[in-house]
């Protein structure tokens, strides 16, 4: 999810539509629907990561735990 958001932010600027970024940079790499992209964009990823890691003792936090937070299956 974070890679998709980072790609979106890299190409999104004034005058560039979300649909254009999706068609030219998101879909060709990640093969997700535009509705999934909008779901990712409205998900407060950083807040979810902070809440999840705060809820676990430090010795239980694996490096890839944040991938599991809020990520829907993409089939």
C-alpha cells in the first residue's frame, strides 16, 4: 500500500489528474483498480502503523508488520 501511495505522490502535481497518474503509473505496475487506489489514498496509513506498533511490545514488532495493516487482498 505504501509503495502505491509513494508512486502516486511522486507523479501527482497541479494540473495532473489522479486518473492520469493511475493510468500511466499505478495500473501498469501494481495492477489494482482505481477504486482500490482511492481506498489506499483515504486510508491513514501512518496513523494505522503508529497505532499497531504502539499496541505491541517492541520485541514483537517484525520489520514487515506494517504491510499487514489495512491492506486488502489484490487477488
